[in-house]
């Protein structure tokens, strides 16, 4: 089971309802999680969730823009003050390391654990237990990457028919066999786990992209993408008005790629601060949804801060109860 927790879903600047970019990915190993991007205030957002800085394995920063990395020094400092001892790996562009070191050196910041930077370009394939991570180049004003998390799950399936035929009663023996343990019954019969268990492997692939105006660049990902998390800063109309400068995506642009590439689950995020929650005045977030739905008929979500989603071995991404409804923090 993989779980996404959105900690910030606004583009560029925070709003009352949305902080700047950060998303947590909870891995199948107990209490193990990583962070993708760390906009200012991310540590405050984490305080409203069940995530702990003690169990954070690594931080991936998509690009150097402040709305994706200004939260890093404060988060690293707080983890130290709350007793973290494990090394923390940070995969990021060189500029992020230089920013952190400048702040550390000029504010007499002492960190009681190792902070180890790996430059994104040099990352290769990064392993987090059962999850491998690869970086994929995107198109933005500065170098930007998407991170692809591929988790391999091993499932031990009991052969119920054979167990029943061999008159082995449901109970602890079944559990031991399922865990791959051979069992000797009280009457001396020995049971081999391999006779009663079929092992299958399944992979789940989640891509979390940085800022990007060419979603099709993510076709560099090998294998099927189960979930794509991508910025949708604008609608087509607003993207055209914004002119050639911003190098962001519209809902239509991302959704078209997801449809053409056969991606079953799409989560849009990083919305322009001009979008209102209600359509009574100004640009409405509903416009983003309507535009994406016009070209994509998969499982579509527009992320809000504190939304959590889970992906089990089935391919549908499920939205869970919010860990901390946004209404509570206004
Ligand atoms: Zn951004
Ligand atoms: Zn950016």
C-alpha cells in the first residue's frame, strides 16, 4: 500500500487554503515516508498530520524555485531539535544544497545528524527498500525533474483448494505457511510452504512531477504509470494570457497526456493562487476540473492541502478521509 499526503497545493505563493508545494509519499515499510518538494511552511503542515520527521527517509526537490524548497532549512533544523539521529538524504539540484549550506553557516545552525545531498543529475536509480526511484527531465524556466517511484510488492497467496483437499484446518498453520514457513503437524506430517503458497509480484508506479510545460516528456518513464501527480497551474485560457514566460501546464495539457498515455489515475496540483474555491467571482477551481474532464475520463482528482490518497495493488487510487480538514486551520 502506498499513500500520498498533500501538504501544499498552491503555485508560487501560499493562500489561506493552500500552502506552497510539498507532497509526502508513505512507503509500504512501516512508518517510512519521503517528501517531494518542501515549500516554505511545510514543517507546519506536517504538524497537522500523523507524519513524523523522525521517520522521514529522504527529500526529493524537483527544482530550485522557492515555492518548492524554502521550507528545507527550517524542517532540517526542527528535525535535529526533536532528536533525529538518522542520516537524511536530500536529492536536489546543486543550488538547493548551496542555499542550505549558506543558511546553516550564517546562522550557526548545528545539525546533530548527517544531511547528505545527492545532485539529481547524479542520482541514477535510488533505492528505498522495495521502492526504486528514478528522475526524469522536464521543461521549465530552470532545470526541473519528475520523480518516479516504483514499488514491488511480493504477495504470498495460499492455495486454499489444496489446503482443503489435504484436510488442513484453517488457523495458525495457514498463517505460518503463508509466511513461507514449513510446518510439522502434531501427528508428524510435515508440510512444505512451497506446496501450498504461490508467490506473485506486483508493481505500483507513482510519478510526482515538478513544474513542467511539456507533460509528454514523462513518456521517458519505463513501464505503466499507475498514478501521475502533476502541476496544473492554469487553464488553457489563462496559460495563453500568461504569455510565453511561465513554462507551466494547463489542465488540458496534462490531462491530454494522461489520456494518451493510458494513465488510470491523475492528481492535479500547484494551482495558481487566482483560482477561487467558489465560482461566484473570478476564476474558479472548477474550471480546471471541467477542462481536464473534457479530455480525460480516468480517475481524476484536484488535490487540496491534507488530502490523502491510497494505492493498493489494484489500480484505483482511493481518496481517504482528510487527516486535517482545511476548514480547521482557517
Ligand atoms: Zn512552482
Ligand atoms: Zn517553478
